[in-house]
């Protein structure tokens, strides 16, 4: 059973994540061992070449990781993450789906896949969370 009683409680808790909120990231779904977060892209998310800044994509994946790992055990912080950028987004929205792979006494492993609204795979993220 998760630490949040439901989607609204998770949303209320993560309102405190000012960077994610300011950049339009929101929690769409909260399951027992999955989370979906999304955001609409705008001009503020662009780099000098007009593409989506890699840090924006990473932050959405990190946000989904944070929501799921803290749903499993509050308080959990990132200990190590690995990302692979697979393609540049072509759509207007990004969606990050976090899935629990393993939870143990002191750590949690979460995989996050980021896609855009055209169906492109954008980023693969594997995170290890340390349970405080």
C-alpha cells in the first residue's frame, strides 16, 4: 500500500515541488506501483536551436521517479540515476510513466519511460532511490 491515500493527496504534497510546478508538470495517474506525469511544452522549454532542452525532459522523468518512490516510502531521495536520450520530441506534450522494478529495505529501483504525444520514445531513465 502506498503512502498517499490517492491522487489528490499526492498532487497536494508535490505542489511543494516548485520547479516542477512552475514548469507545468502534473501528476496524471497514481497506482500502487506506477505513476504517470505529463507536461505541455512551450517556448520556455526550448534551447538555442529551438529543440526541447534536455534538462526539461530529465526533470519530468525525475519528477515521476520522485512521486513513485515517495509513494512507496516517504521520504526517499535519488541516490543514482542513468538516462538515455532516444529522440528529440516532435509533439506538444511529454508523458513520463514510472514503474517500480524493485523495493528493498533501504532502496528502490524505478524505471521511467518518457514519450511525446506523437508516440515517440524520448528518454529512458533508471533511478535508485535511497529510503531515509
